[in-house]
């Protein structure tokens, strides 16, 4: 007989490991399953959860995140009480719609509501209709017309694939030549396939980037701690865009008034617009912002937890995560107040050689236990797999080293001290995550 609730997390990255870890800390949870999971998403039960130790056991399940029918079958067989979707691809495929049609509880937006991430062109039009500040833009389906537009408007721009590109579909271009090259790669070389059939060309803004995520039950928004992601590969925000090389939360210079402003002027109008369209948004709404001298502008929306933002935000959440997610699914988020641990959390991503391009796999990883034993440290696996007693690399972003501290410098120092204890061939990471925080407000 079940003693508590069973939860399924869909996905295989560091974000999903962090979600499984946070859910396994709930006193209401009996077991967590992760499909397909990774080398870190299985662990035995713990009789008592310590400060950072989950209570409930977790187990990886060999089901692909896009095999929706197999996931539905597993949920029925195992008596899963709630499914939590991590990545964007299953949302785009309609996993939430399929689960709801099958009478199963799932946390995440419908396929129609997820268009706010899966189509940048749709998101831009929605923002324009709501009067939400976003960079000026134009949308193109034709390469020659897009190129003519660029030549008529020389200067810095951002060229984006409208569809899903794993967080790598935006090209920040200093010149028309760079922009044309990005356009060619997207629309002619099709480096992201169908995602680049439609492109968005927008003005380049200058300021400080900020990620603000909020739970939503379709009507109410409850903001999480503000976070700062680091998309560029190299220190000082240089190099190509990646899926994210690290993050920290909260952002010291972003106070409650700034968060309230974003919720009031951006989050709530978007949720209201989606509800009016008959596609209420239930899940996590993620606003990627550029804070300029004119205030916040939306660079993009995502329809799920960020990665690596989740690994920096969830360790600071004191409210039972399962309770918050169930409140969203049941339409009663207005009754929930989120509580947060004081201090800060810094997450440093350890990447494989060659990332964000092609990477070798099967490289042995050493030092994980020593790193995890450091005070305030959590190791979230991303691109890893297990082979007997060994943990091997299995992707570009291999591990996310998160550390909690009383303040941002202490959290950063702990994260880097732990990262230095981990080794695999060609490992590289940024060394400035959380070590500089530009004033924006």
C-alpha cells in the first residue's frame, strides 16, 4: 500500500535532477521517478532528510521524454500522483494535453500555451498586443527578404530562430556581416532544422540580463527568486551562446519592488492574454529580461524551469515544492505563499571538451563524492551516465555544481572549491559566476 505520493519527473538534465531532489525532500512524497534521468537521478531512501539530503528514494526510468504513450502507461502502472515536465520539447509535442485527456495530473502548460516559448514570432506578437516592452523586431520566413532588411538597417542586431533550438538559437551580432552569416546558418544551412524556418530579427539592447520565473495556475503568478543566467561560454560574457554556463540567485540589486514591477507589468498581462485566448498557462512562466535605463524589456519567454536557473533557485526554496506544484494544477495558487532560505546559491556548469559543439562521451569523472561532501554543496548531474561503479560523461553540459552560502561571495567560493575537486578530461567552466554583479537598479 502506498504510504505517500509518487511523482514522475520528465527529462534528463541538471534541471530534472534538481526537481527530483527538491520533490524528494517533501514529507508527502513516497518515491520519485525520472524518465529517462541520468547518472545522478537514482538514490536510496533516507530515513530522515537532513538539511540538503532528500528523504524519498529516486529511480531513473528508461523511457524517452518524447515517448508520451509510454510515459502515460508507466504513470498508470505505477500509480503516479503527479507528473512534472522539465524540458520544452515534450511540451511542444503536447504531453500535457495527452495526459489531461487520459485523466492524469501533470504540471506544465498545454501545447497551445507553450507557444510562448516554442514560437518566438507568436510571443513577440502577443507582447506587442499587450503593450509589454520588448525590443523592436521583424519576422521573416524568406531568406532574401530577411537579408534585404539587414542591409537596409546596418548595425548591431540579434538574429533568432523562432522555434526551439536548445537555448542556442540566438545570435548577438555586432555588424551586418555577422547578422547575415547567422541568417545564412539558420535559414540556408538549417543548423537547427525547422526551428530556423522562421527568424526574428530584433534590435540589440544594452543593460543587465535577468531571469524571473513565476508559478502560475492560469490566473495567479507567484514569482520565484530573481536569478542571473550566464549564456556565453567564456568569462566576461565572451564566446558563443550556450544552454547556460551557470547562474546565481537571488540577484542582490533586484529588490522586491523590481520583482513586483515585472509581475505587474509583464507576467500578469501575459497570463491574462493567454487566458482570454482560451489557453490558460499552468506551469512555470520564465521571463528572460534585459534591464535597461528605460526599465525591463522581455528578450524571450520560456514555458518551464530554466536550466541552470533551477539548480540555483530550488535549493533556496523552503516551501514544499510538491505543494506549490499541486496548487498550480488545482487552480489554488492564490492560497500559497512561497518561503525562501536566507542567503544565496551559485551554480557552476562543468562542460565537456568541445561544448557547445560536438563533444566526446564516455569520459570517466572523478572527485564527485569529495566535492559533494563540501559544506553547502549539491552536485546535480546533467550529461552523465553510470557504468557499474563509474560515472561517465554523456553530453555537453556534464554537471552543475551548486552551493548555498550566507551571501553571494560565500556561495560562489563554495561552488568553485567543490568544482576544483571534480575532474574529467577536457573539463572547462566559467570562473566568474556570481563573482561580479553589475548594478542595474
